[in-house]
């Protein structure tokens, strides 16, 4: 499983990196970015889905 953030949609609310800090981080301007190339480590799949469900812009996608 991998995750991806659409930078065109992301508005920098930060829910992704608050809910899933192992998968997402913030850039210098507060926008979310994936960690580790977007690969979701084993055991973090539920957290990835939680981040997707909580993004108000629907900017996170599971691949």
C-alpha cells in the first residue's frame, strides 16, 4: 500500500500529519507531504485510511 498527497488540493490543515506522523510530515509552509516515498509500513494501513478519511480536501489517495 502507498499513499499520495495531491499538492493542488492540499490546503495545509495538517490532519494527515497529526493523525499519522509515521506516514506524513509538514513542509516549510505547513502543507502535508508523504514520508518514505509514500510506502505504508505494515501495521499502519488503518492509520493511512484514517488520514484519508479525515482530509477535508480529499487530497490524500491510497494507491
